[in-house]
C-alpha cells in the first residue's frame, strides 16, 4: 500500500486520521481539508497526490506561511498552500527564477561579469551587474538565445545552506565581489542560503522553481544604469530589465499592452494636445496650459455638482501652517521627511502635505451639537510633498497637486451609514468615466497611534459598511494610515492597469489630538468620529489617467476644446470669427483656425488633436448661414443650423455622455 514514498494517501474532511502505525504526517490544505503523506514527502509529492494536472500548474508552496520550493521535504505536521502563476506568489518565484537564468546566461557570455542583485519586480525582473563591456540593445538578443539554451537544458535548481565563512570563500573564488560584500554585511554565525543550477551558483534566499524548463516565454526589454546599492557615491552598474510568462500568448499580450501604453503615455499626449508641461525650473511641479486648465475646470465643475447633490459644504484651508499644528496632528513626527518646511518670523512652518489638520481648525472654529452631524466638508486642497526626483513621473507622481479632499464628522453610530454614502459617491464618479474597480480594506500598521480598542472599533466600522453593502473586498493587513484603517478604491483602465485613487479613512485619533468635541443629547462633551475621503484622489494624477484611458479622445463635456471652426480662406475669417463668438457666448469651448492652410490640412490636424467637432466655414456656409459639421466620433454630419448644432452639443454636455473606450 505504501510503495511510493511521498504518495498522497487520502483527502479527508476531518482531522481524525488513522496512520496505521506508519510514520505519517498530517497536512492541512488551504480549503480546510487534511491529507496524509509519508514523512519525507516533498511539496510536489503533495501536489501530485491531489492530481497530476494540479501538480503541473503549481509553481511554489508555503509551509506554515513560509514560501518554499516544491522540492521542499516535509518532516512535521503543517499547513500547506500552493500557488500558481496567476497568484502574486507564483509570479514572483517564476520571475525570480527568470532573473537567475538571465544571470547564468550573462556569465556564460561574459565570464568576467560580476553579479550584484536580481529581484523579481512588478511585471518582470531585473539584474544588476558590473561589466567593462557596455551592453547595447543588440546584445539582449544574444542573452535571450543563451537563456533559451539554459531552459532547454532543464537544469535542476537546488537550494543549499552554508556558513557565512563558506559562503564568502565560495563567492570570492569565483570573483563575485558584490556577493562577498553582501555576505560580509550579515551577522556572524548567519546561515547563508545559496542556489545552484548547473554550473551557476548564486547567493539567494529563494524559493525557486524546481528546474529551468518552465521559463519558456520571456523578453529582455531595456538596459539602464544603476548605482550599487542606490548610492551615487558607488560604482554605476548595468541593469537589464526583463519580463516572463508561463505562456507565449500572455507574453505577447503583455508586450502589446506596453506598446499601447507608450502610445497613450499622458506625457506624450499632453504635449501633443497642449495640456500641460513640467518646466525644468520646477521638476515635479506641473504647469497647466490653457487647454489643460479648461480640462481641469470641467472636471472640477462635475466635482462641485456631485458634492452639492451629496450635501457637502466646501472650505479652503491655508497652504502654510506652523510647526505646532503639525506636531499636534502627528505629521511632524510621522511624515516630516515628505514635508517642505520654512521659517517665518524665526518660527518653523510647513507647507501642507495634507488638508486634514486645516480641516480640524475649521471644525474647532465654532461649537457643535450632536444635531450638526453628519457634517460633510469638501476641499479642493493644494498640497506639496517632497518626492525623490527618481520617483517623479509626469502627472502621475508630482510634488504639488490638488486633492479632492473631504472630511466627514459624524457620531459613532453614523459611521457605517456615512461610509456607505462615501462608497455610493465614489461608485457614481467612477461609473461616470466608465471605470470598473475593486476595493481593499487596509488594517492597522506597526507605526500607528491609538489604542487596540479604538482600532478595533474603526476597523469594524469600515468592514461592517462593506459587508452590509455586499461588496467584495480584499484585506491588506498592516497597510492602513498611522491614524486609522482605510478602504481604498482601485480603478481599472482600458489597458487593464489598476490605479489607487479613491479612499475612505476612519480616524479616531485626530479628533483626540485636536481635542475636538460636540455637545451630546446629555448635555456633556463627546468626541466626534472623522472620516477622510477622496474620490478622484490627486486631480493631476486622475487627469493623467483620463488622458491615457481615453488616449486624448475626451468626451465632449470634458474636452478642453469642444469645437474648432475652420475657415476655408481669408475671405471667410470675419464670418468664422462671428461664429466663434456666438459659440463662445453660448458657453462652448471653441477655437478658430484661420491660418492660410488648405482646409484638408486643418481637418487632419484637428482630428489629430482629437477635437470632438469641426465646423468648416466657406462661401456656401456664409451664404446659407448653415454649418458644415464634422464629428470626431460620427464622421460627416452634413449641414445644420447654429441653433440645431448648439442643441446637439449642449445635450451631450448636459448629459455628460461618455465615449466608448475599447478595452484592450
């Protein structure tokens, strides 16, 4: 009965297992079932016992929560999880193994190369190495060819452990100076984890795949420079980025998306459409041009209407406030490295990185009764945060931006109802732009303020609201703000990318720190609960997302230029100008192209600028007082009166009609 060591014997619904006198282990699976295996069975044996197909699909396992390679031998009762490529854990191990195959290929082609680090990252991997020969893009093809050979060789990947002294000796003998430096930084007596595949040995915690044969779909993408350990005082190394997938079709789809993303890059489109610029004099500080400012204003008009309907009031708090305020809020101690500070009258001040402390000043400016709640207070607050120059990215990561902030003050028994109102508002906003989204609940971090009881109440309030609404959500343990748990909304664009924009954070700390109170029904003072909430998040970042999602083809109500009047020749410029003025007076964002260019050229240029409507003005139009209308989305619409055209476009604006965005 027990001929094959490691054979999975049974899957049962109970913990009461009969070992029959044989040295057996009891393994709990993710679904709560238990299995019996012989002592010494590997994780792969457990997977094979479930089914051969399942074993072929899993990449890595976890024993009592610790990730392990599938060749890990089991010697005690434990809980086992398995992960496939679609799981984050599976992708990380797959791509980390890909990085090792890349490093092995580099060492085969350039034995003198010295290796540094090579982690898995989001959507791929990279490896840093020191090589006198400067790689060029054509070299990536050579490395890929060598990687394919390594994959075909089906090299077994084996982990082993050595002492710190042995590890230093091994790495020194093969000239891996950077590995020696990393090992030397570890404590004396440390057991060092290494991995071997064929002739290649690397310092690595693991885990890895069992062999090289599974890494069949990969692509080396770019070459960059990187200082050793990120220190500009150290030597500049070469870094190669790559990505890998289980299946070639998934790799091809990913590469297609990357090319599409390049075409939709908001920095490229923003420049082409004249929306914004990032001046050399202000890295990270966007300068919105007239069209970009019009786009932002249209977005903010929508924001105003949504918040008025939801009964918010709006405030504007100071940009600069003194150190005492930031000490009271806790930001001076928990967030100072991201704040810009300044001295005024020999006193320390800070440019606000967040709007909430200013909102507390508003709350404390007058006395409040329980009858005042809930208080919904919105602010389009300008904030400044010190971001490292290497992290800056167009409008997506900036140093100055506008938050569509709101702070809701409520009673403890209003928490769930107010959180649900916030969820409904954010849902409405995202649906306006055609975005789908998922929700994540982030719980208490290590660096936090407040008692266990306060955090339990806060987390229960957010979780309860989500569950009462029947919303699916993920839990991010320990990823909350230092003052409270939060619900984050991650919207999905047409390229399948997710962006964290909306958030709802429950704060029971700031009202305490600012001694915020209200008079309850009993005539006594009580502490309000505070919700921090954004829907769009950073307005600048949201505009960047919209640019890329629409590829600059904005819906009419949002388009920075809604209509372009094209004059056929100088003879009709006066009539074209009168038409422009009439549309402008009707509230339309309109521009006039009266250049001495052929009308076909003007039409093509307007199309490239993604203008929703083009009105061609020539002799026929001037005599008939009818407009020749061309739609970006519908093509030629023929002739119509000014009144009919205004009725058409005004309806689209009033209804805030969205445009169809192809999901790629």
